[in-house]
C-alpha cells in the first residue's frame, strides 16, 4: 500500500537540511531503485522552486510500504530527524486516484 510521509521543518532548518541531505537522498534513492517511490520533495518556504536562503518548511514523500508500521519506522529513522530538521512527521495511508 502507498503511504504519505508529511513532514514539517523546525524554523531556520536550511543549514541542518543541507548537512543531512546526502544521507536523506540516499534513502530515497534506495526506495526508487526498489520501485517503491512515487514522489518526494520539499515544500519551499516562498513561492519559487529555488527559495535560496528562505529554505523549506517541510517535505512530502509518497512511497509503498508493506504496512503503516513499516512506513512509520522508515519515517522515524530518516536522517533529517536525527539532524533536527523535522519538528513533526505524520504518516498516513494514501490512495492514488489520479493520474
């Protein structure tokens, strides 16, 4: 089943994000190589694809996991959590309807 991992950053998270990003991206690449990643990306803090110093306010990941518990465990072990990037992470079942 698909699950949405919806994360909210702490204030001024950009430096922490940049430091932990290689490990965070490696985990996403692993999901992608397994054919389980539907989409992933951050929420820019301002209305542009490259927010520069404004940084990001959170992230959205939609991926396939065997269960909600597995998705939650995966989210809980994200390098961004260890680095203090995320203030809150919500994991929910997701049903893709379109496209």
